[in-house]
């Protein structure tokens, strides 16, 4: 009875991760379309949710990679799976709170690897699979996306340089709807598979299905629905960062970025790589800025995102290992239920903190106003011949100077 109940808890937690994956990664497909106003925010997330649902049924290659290619199934227990999911969910929620488009895929894989390391040591991890199927694609994918989007943007702007701006905006906004739809479809073929693989891993660990079993239909359907629901609710914080924080986009750039994202994601799904759609989408947006003459890229924002990418796997791994340790200290099936309760409590606390500075469909397209860095403060003080601009208060904020805006 306890084993069956624990399996139910693990499946529910995996679907909860799929839900957070949906709203965390909505911006990968729709941020540029929302930023250029090709689609209204609510229309965009509804379209993305529908196509994510469809995409989840198109491929199961990535699910097989997650279930059998990262960790040794023989050392995996339901407690290990639950702890790994806790690591992935908590890291997803923390980065969502900060508006950082980090990788949900790597958060999940990091959490599971951390839990396996805590439970069985280094021999429980299939290092060749982790490196070849996860870490190497993580390095290559954004570089490829930047290059493809940069070339695509240059070609599009060259071919349309004699077309009036209003005509360009109108025509490419229609094109963006198509390209954003393709990204959403591609996202479903890649990211929805990850929770399917985790649930399959849990079913194998519980002895509910044989080790060579395929993904049951009810798992495919439930994961597709969970991701679609999360997508519809919209991860507005991350959408705002991708759409307004990196590059001030126009429709031509948006279409080039989305098309390159879809191409890279679909190619990776075909070969079974557990690719981060976040890395691809961000690389494509940066590439659209690099490829557009006169475009301004906010590299300080990109730098914070790159840092989040580097620490995602180890940080989620630490949370996963800590969650497993908590369950092991309590012991038995009770320990897993304590981990589940702690996960609910931490998630609730993060959600509560998000209410202090809400971001939603009503303000997702507000002008981006990043904090001024030291270089801009120094430059302004020199230009205005006013060294008082460099003074800061005890709280680290610039003091207002009389006569200055």
C-alpha cells in the first residue's frame, strides 16, 4: 500500500515538474511574438499551449534518453526519483522568480543526477550518456542558434531593406505567428518527453512495468496536458526577460530567431538529444541582435543568464542530493513523504514572494528598465562634468542630484 501511494506521489510530482516546465519555457516560443506585438499575450500562450500538446505525441526519442541514458536504472528507487524531481522543480521556481530563462531540462537532469550520486555514488551515473547527450549539446546548441539566427537576420534585412518599415512589420508579424507556432510544436516534441522519461523510470523502479517497456499512453497524455496547462498560464517573468531584456526586437528579427530555434530543436529531437530549448531560444534571440545592423544587445542581461546556465546542473544536483539526504535521515516511506511536504512548502514560499512584484500579461511588454551599471554611471558623470553622480547611498542606490533628471 505504501509503495503504491509513493508511486502515486512521484507521478504527481513529475507532472508538477512538467507544469513548471511549461510556464518556465513559454517564453522560448512566444516571447518575441509578444514583444513585437505580432500576438496578444493571452493569444500567444493559448496557441503555444495547444501546439505543445500536439508536439508531445510526435516523438518519444528524448523520453528514452532520460529513462535509460543518464543514470543506471538498477540503482534508482522511488525515493531517488522524488528527490531528483524536487531539485528540478525548486531550481525552476527560483529562476522563474528571478526572471532568468534557465534550462528546465538541465534542472531536471541535475536533480536526478544529484539524487543518484547521494544514493549510489558516482557509479550510478552513466557519465558517457550525460556528457554526450546533455553537456556537449548544451555547449553547442546556443552557439549554433546564434550563428543560424545571425545569418538569417542578415539575409532577411538585406532582402527587405528597400521595403517600408510599416510594410515589413505587418508582413513579418504574420510570419512570426507561423514560426512561433513551429517553435511551440518543437518544444512539445522535446521538453514534454523529459517528464515521460522520469515517470517511466519511476514505474520501472516500482516494478510496475518491465525495464524494456515503452512509455504507456496514459503517461504521454498526462504529461502533454500538464505541460500545456503550465504553458497557458504563462511564465510572464521569463517572457519579459527574453522579449524585452536581451534585444529590442522588430518583426524581422523575431521571425528569424523563431525559425532558427525551431530548426535546431527539431533536429535535436530527431537524434534524441535532451536539448535545452531555453539555450536555443536565447541563442537565437541574441543572434538576431548580432545580425541586425544597429541593434543593441544587453550583454549584461545575457551574462547573468549564461551564469545561470553554468550553475543549473550543479545547483539542481545539490538540491536533489539534499532532498534525498532528508528522506534518508527520516527513513523509510515516511522520509519520501517528508520530502514531498518540504517541496510543497518551499514552492509555496517562492510563489508568495513572487506576489510582491507581479509580472503578468498586463505589464509583460512594459519598457525594460535595467539597473544602471558602474560603467554607465561613470560615463554619465564625465559627460555632465558632475562627480556627484557617482555618490551612492548606504543602500547602494544613486543619490538624486539637484537639477539633474
